[in-house]
């Protein structure tokens, strides 16, 4: 199993994804800075308090990497079907289920790590900036931070699971475009922030969607041994 | 185990269309089996079923003496293949593609990749990404990949496509060498007889999803390609003489003036002598070759009317 994951990584192009993730972090940092420093005079700062700021970080990072994961999903699964390299893989003395499982776990783990890491880095950045500029009241106690961390982990599991949802839509069409567009739709619905409220803030919603994503992915590949490829 | 491949009533249909029906084919161990048929006859589908890429809707497949079971795939270690167009991870180099293949196949033998590349004359280009390869090079690389794990069975679907005449010649030599040195069984398909008649030991003719006939090429050559054609004003009388006086039955009356004798054991002189002795005048008598091309073309057209050996397919 680990061997299969290693072989997937060997196929290359993943270094570009890591670089892309770093660029995405930088872009999000830039956006957060804009939100932090550019003030709309009548209403004051964009962030009400530090917790509000950290939740904005979480939303932005989550949304970005759900879309990003769909690109990875396209490369690892959809394109292999489209370019017919899947016919090679399926003619190997390797279980097809394990092969697909290896691919999907790469997407899931990558998404999870990228979101957690993004939260940690950007939270640290924003808190440091705030520490020196000192616009927002420090309402974060140690317990608050632990609570926030737990929240981020749950949200991230939700996001990583949701990142598999575009597969259910893109796979039957063998379409990279459908995969990525559907991920954007999912993000637009779940993460859009409306006066401080987003669907993803009710933790049950991302977790339920994650469950649907994982079950959907399972159902997509349940009969993989019996299907005709090419 | 004398058979590498054996299928029984192998069928595949999509909705109502039968793509392959009741194919019974046998590929003996260590032989080159030419799979001949026009485009769309079902050759690729049969090969995909052998590889497990397509599930049969009927019948069964036996590979290396064991029945194929869904989900069981250890036997794939022993098969090399090239189905339809060659596919690669285009951004990886030729060598990386072969290395990846060896990893997935679980085949670790130092020098195997070099040897395979040498066999298809691709040495020196192995560090180039595959996307820079021409179709002919990709085709050769795909063959290198197929043989790099020293398979006992090679499935090659139109392997000559995209190759220049020199490449075709060297592939023929390669296939023979694999058979003779490694004992590889090779199933090679083509829609051109000329491509496979020179290398195949056995030819299976498939058309519209049905295997029409499976014949040993030696048999076809010795007993159906040569015949003696007799032109005479009275073919009916000549036929009577051949049957009654010479005891021949392998001949055919083409029209009122022409007879073809397929039994080449009878010398031409005895034929003419006997006919003349019985007052059958002869306008001409010639030994001729019925080309293999004609033979198979007739078969595909359904004009399978002269005596030929070999068991009949489905």
C-alpha cells in the first residue's frame, strides 16, 4: 500500500503542487493583510476580534485547498482515465481497489496537511502582526487557543472529506473541468461568508459533506474490479 | 501445460450489439499466433478481455492453465502487452516509464531495461521525455516496456503501426527471437495478412466478432496454396476421369472449362497422361499458387468453399 503511494509520488509533478501551495499561502497572507490594514471607516476594522480573524484564516485556507485538492484529484484520478494510463495501471498485478485507495488517500492527506499547516502559519503571522500593530484586543486565552485548534482540526477533516466530493461529479464525465468547477461550487456554497455567518461554521455541515464525499468516492469505485476500462 | 491461452465460448456484448461471440481460441505455449481480421472485427476486445480490462459477458478464459477469476491478478505478472495506441506518462523519460512499469510489475532485474531498450533500438534516447517521441518511437518503446519484464505471454495489438519498413523488419526478427530464445508465446493482431504471415505459426481469422478458423500456417502453405489448373473443353468429363481413374477427390470444377486440382501429390504428367488416354483434350495445364491473401480473403467473405485442413472455429 505504502509502495503504491510512493509510486504515485514518483510519477512526478507533485513538487509543483508543493510550490503552488506555498504561493497560495503567500496569496492568502496578502489578502489577510489587506483585510487587516485597509479599513472601511464607518464600520472600523474588518475583524471584530482575534477569534474572528482566525476564523477568517480558517475559511480562506479551507476554501483554497478544497479547490486545490480537486486539481490534484484531476491529475491523479480523472486524467489517468482520460489519458488511458489507467489501462496500464489496471493491467498490473496490483489490486485496483488499493491503487485507487492510494490515490485518494494522497488527496485526503495532502489536503489535510496543507490546511492545518496553512492555519498554523497564517494564524502565527496574523497574531504576530497584531501583537506589534495591536489593533485588535487580545481575547485569546490558552483555552481559547486549544478550542480554536480543535475546531480547525474538525473543520479540516470536513474539508479533506469534502475535497473528494468533486470526484463523484467529475469521474463519470472523465472531465477535469467538471471536477474543478464542482469544487468551486462546493466552496462557494459552504464557505461563503454572509455577515459573519457561513455554512461551514456549523461544524455538522462540513462533517456531513465530508461523509458524503467519502461514501461517494467509495461508491464510485466499489465495482472497480468489474468495470470495463478503455 | 501446453496451452498459454484457451478461451471457451468467449463473448462480449454491449447492450444489444455482439462485439465478440463464442470465440474458441487456443494459443500454444511458445508459438506466435497471428490474430487476423479487418478493423472492428473484435481483435482488441478479445485482447482486453485476456488482460482483464474488459469483462466478458459470456464464456471463460484460461491463461497458463488456470481459469481467470475477477479480482485475481497474479497472472498479470507474466504478461506483457501493447493494446491499441501506446500510452505513457508523457512528462517522464522513457527510462522512468520503464522503471515505473517494473515497480508495478514487481519485476526487479538489473539490466533488464537496458536489454529491452537495446532490443528495440532505442538506446541513447532513454533520457528524453516521452512526449518528444514520434509515434514510431513510442510504438517501439511500448514494445520495450512489454518485454522488459520477460513475460511468458505477449499480447500485441497491431504492433507494427507507425513503424517504418526497417522497423517492421526488426520487429519481426525480435518476435522470432523472443519465441526461440525465451519461449515466449506471442499473440499478435493485424488487419494485414502480409504483416503476420511471415512470423506466425498459427493464424486465427476473426470477423464480426466470430473466430472463423484457426489454422497452422504450415498446413495452409502445403496443402491449399498450390493447385494445378486444367483448361479443357469438357470439364465434366475430365472431372469424371479424375475421380474414377485417379481416385482423386480434392479438386473443384470452377466452370465448364476449368478444373482445379488441390491434391499436389499427383504429378502433373500423370494428370495430363490420364486425361489424354481417356480422350479429354487439354487446352492448358498449369501449376499455380493460390495466394494466402486470397485464401483468407475468401474466408472472411464467407466463400469458404474449397477443401482445407484445420478445425473449424465457432
